[in-house]
C-alpha cells in the first residue's frame, strides 16, 4: 500500500502548479463554448452529441463520443462555473488515482518490492502525461485510464476466483461495466478487453503461442474459453453500439489535421503511417521535444524509400518482433522472481514462490486462489501468489503498449491528428512496465554488485529526469502564450497563428499581426489565419487590406461563413450595397455539411441574414427585411444571442405600422436579454407613440441607467422630452448625448436638431458644424449647417454650405429654396452673392 500512496503523492505533487493554469488550446471549444455544459441545456443532450457539442450524427461531427467526460465538465461548470482551478483539480486528482491503480496492478506482476515502486514512480512522473493532465480536455484520457485499470483489476480477480467462487462472475460483470465506462470516457478504453484476454492467456495461464489452441480445447479449460468468448462478445457489442450511435459513418477531417491521410501517394501514406508509431515510441522514451499540436507539417511525410527515417521504422518493428518472440518462445530453465535469481523454482522472494519454467510447463494450470473445506463449509482462502515470469510480463507490457494505441494508427480508419501526446497516456503504462521489467531482468542477469547498483540508480535517475521534465513542461501549460511559444519549433504555422490570437486579446496589435504573418509564411493557405489577420485589420480600420485577406480566406475555404459576413459588413459600410447584398446572400446559402464546427457556421449565417435584413431596412424595403429576419430566426443555432434580431423585427413592423407585432418582438428581445439597451429605446418609442407616456419614460430612463456613458440613450430620451414640450430638459439631454458620443454622426446630428427645435440656435450651430466635419460629403449635414448659420445671421458661411450641399446633391429642392431666400436677404443687405 505504501508504494501506491507514494506514487500517487508524486503524481499529485508534480501537477500542483497546474492548478493556477488558465484554459488552454482545445479547452475553449470543449468547455467555454460547449452548450452541453450550460444548465439550460437538457443534460440528456450529452448522450447525443460529440465531445465538442455537435450532434453525433451530423456530417461535420468529430465522432468523439465521450459523454462521461462531458458530464464531468458539466458538473465542474455547475459547481465552479468557468473557473479553471476546479477543472484542473479534478484532472490532477484523477491522475493521482490512476497512478495508484497502476502501481497496484504492477504489484500483481512484479511483487511487493522496489521494482513495483519504480514502475509506479515512472508512471507518475512521465512527461508524456503533461498534456493529458495539465490540458483540461485531456481528462478524457485520464478518466478512460481510471476505468481501464479498474476493468483490468476486476478481470484479474475474476481469473483468481474462476471455478472456485461464485463471486467470479461478479468480478467479470465489473470488468464489462468498467470497460464500457472507459469507452464512454474515450474510445480507446474498450481495448482493455483485449488486454484482459492477453493477461488471462499469457500471464495467468502462462501459455506460449503453441500451447494456446490445445489448452483452450481441453475440457478442463472450458472456463478460459468461456471468459475469452465473453470478452470478445462484449467488446464486439460495445464497438457495434458505438458505430451505430455515431451514424455508421467514420468522421471526416481536413487535410491539415492528418496530411498523410490526404496524400495521393500510396507509398507516402504507407511509409508515414508505419513511421508514426516509431515517433510515438521515441516520445515515450525521450520526451525532450513536446508540443501542444503535431498536425500539419510537424512530422513531414515520408515520400521515398530513401528517407533516412525509414531506418527508424525498421529498427522499431524489428525490436517489437524480437520482444514478442522473447515473450512467446519456449522459456529457459533459469528465471527470476522479483529481482532474485531462481533455478528450478527453489528460490523464494518477498513471500512469493516461483515455479521453474519446466515445472509450470508440465504442471496443470492452477488459479492463484484455491478453496478448502472447514467444518463442512467451503471457504476461499488465498494461497501464495506465483509471480509471472519476465517473458509473461513482456507480452503483457507489449499488449498494454500496442493494443490501446492501435485506434490511433490509421489502420482501421483515419484519425484527426498526426501525433497526439495525450493518446499515449494509456500506452505509457505498457512502456513503464517494459522499462521496469527490463531493468529488473538486467539486474538479475549481472553478477557484480557494482553493476546491479548501476542499473538500479540508472533507473532511478531516469525517473528523476522524467520528473524534472514534467515540472518544466507544466510551466508551458500555465497560460496559452507560453504554451504556443513552446510549440513554435515543432509546428510553427499552428503555434504562430494561435499566438496571434492570444496577443490580439492582450491588445498587442502589432505583435499579433506579426504572429499571423509568420504563420502564413509557413503555411500560406490557412483559411483561419487569413481570416484572423483580416479581422485584425478590419478592427484597426484597414478595410482594403482586410477585404484582401477575407477574399483569400474564402478562396482557401469557400465555406468560411464568417469571412463572407465581415466582407459584407465592410462593403455595406463603404456604401457598396449591391455587392454587400450578394455577399450576404451567398453566405446564407452555404450548407453546414461536413463542417468542423456547424454551430459557429450557423451563427455566422444567422448574422449574415441579420445584416442583410438591416440593409433592406435602411433602403426602406421593410417587407423584404422581415422575410430575411424570419429566415434568420429559422436558421439560428441555440447559442446565438437573438436580442438584436428580435429588436430589428420589431423595428420593421413599426415602419409598416403593425404596432401589435412590433410590441411582441420588442418584448421578445427584452425577454432574451433583459438589459438590451436598443430594445429599451425602441420599445420606449412605441409606448410613447401609443400614448403610454409614463411607461415610455421608464424605459428611456432604464436605458440610461444600464449605460450612463452611452450618448444614444440621452439622445432618444431627449427626443421624447422634446415631443412632450419639455424643451429645457430635452436640450440638456441633447448636449449630454453630443458630449458623450462626439464622434458618432447620428448622435451629434440629432442633438443639433433637438437644440434647434428648442430654439437654442447657438448650441445647435456648434453641433451642426461638428456633424458636417464628421461627414464632410453628406448633403443633409451641409444643408442643415447652412440653415442654422442662415438663422444666426452668418449669411456668407450659410451660402458656402448651401452651395457645397448642392454640388453633392444638385436636385435638392429644399436647399435650392433656402439658397434663394438667403440671396434675397443678402441682396437687401447689399452683400455680394455667388450668383453676382
């Protein structure tokens, strides 16, 4: 028990500093934007959606069905909201529990000695676990490992009690249930059933390859045959149910996720897929270079036989076959038991007896637990546990290393990654056992005490180095900036792009732009990076450049709805309404099939329709606007915030004088977001129009209360006061509005109007002048400035503004009439006019 506790404590201690870490990388989509975590979403949705919140049968689903992991995220969210501390705490505690269970399993194989302790410490400290433990989405792997080991330990108990106790099938039921739970944490968890079969055949029954079929067909070993058959049946059932539940279709991924799978060359695909397990083993053996992402060109394709990396592949598979041969070949006479040499089974170590290989090969297969009769009652009593031989442990270790990794090999279906460090969490158990049993075998083999000490301390030093690397790597996972900077060497395109997003969120605009351009230097066709750079440029009023990058993004990915959306917004603001209309329409017609994030796509499509409706609204086509708004409501996803859309529906109905319908949609807007300021203002206007003045004033005042710094609120309230004849109050509101939003043309222009209607002509002139400077080519602003200058007796300035307005809009009747009146006055006063 001490080994388990110490190993768990080390696993806990190494990751304590991650408790202060922020959400990183994939955490955002799996947690922060996942609707399945929200209390208003029925919890049953978890069992129909994938890990990222997309319907599992959707063509764009990742097909990652991990409902138990998502359920744990939802519980975290219910208790601590989006505070990352609680999420990290659960991950660290799970890792400590897995470490304890692994050490306990190692004790079954290695005995209650220091080699078990070594195996536990190695697993606790291995740096490959950092992504799974420090990255919150890695909980899927850690949770799957917990139930993986519970299932395996239940099967060990089933083997021990089989044929001698009625509880044996209870243990088998536990094996099946835990295997199912492990698969519901992450897909590879189901492989525990295959590992259990390997344990039964090669460890518990100590069979060699030639002995398997004859032994199973012996009548006395029908229980072994039944157990293996049930494991096979249950594993097949779980896989069949899993395939059915995801729509009987494999997931589809972009070529950047797994470039080898997208390669047209059969040779390149084959060589690369054979090489990738070699690279994964090297990460286990020497985890010097780790990265948050290994997609794109992080591992270049092997395109020819001459690629020197093929030598690594050959060495890897040769070593694997030699180890398998060593474990399955006929055993030697001399064996070892927990680090003590044994010949003919005479040595006893740490209370565990060992039979010689000759003895157990010729003896009947016996369980580790037998029964005896006392006073006529059959009781189960534990006999001395026989430790498996090194060969047996090697075979089991290889099965633990290889079988859980098989789903990631692209052997049966293509996966959405090149290398994923967290996928190695379960296989690392086999690796740690393999290293430990290898060190133990060397320890037994050598005779000199110096060499024994050297082997022992070399193993201990490896564990120390692993622990130090884990502590250093945990520092990279403290925040996204450090994480992405650490990955630049491995995957520069992805790392620079993600770093750009982080720098932008920190308002480091120049550095963010450099990061985006660096990402595009390494991979110029990344649609997301082109879009992100365009968005950065748009937010900094570099619209021409932004349009250029949006068009490149659309060219790279024609289904990128957000690029169409922002292109349309820029064109609309530039007055290119027809181009904007076509862009919005094209966006609205893009289907969400085979898209990685259909929810985000639907949100962008809904926004496109909303802006198209606004375009029609501004052009006075209110019926067309309503039709588009209704289509937007039909297409909007659950996570879309609809208050602005509902408010514009109300506005369109108002313009069509359909007041009951307008009131309904204003109320819907306020129901969806009770502090939505535009809905307070527009609903206040409707209430005033229908004679409910006191209610209207409450809504205007509530809008001001919600945001006292928003000039638009004071402007609308001032207009209401003006209509009520409360001129002094209206004038005060107008001045307040213009002061707060002095760069907003509509606010300044309307404030000038109100001041003029309140007969405060000098103040009105000030703000008309400001409005004309904000939009120097807007005829209405120049005409109104001319009119107030006319009233205030500044006749020559008035004439200049009238003339400028007529240059921009020559057929404006009001400006022409005002100019004629001005000329009459100027002629009477003997002033020179432009017509003379």
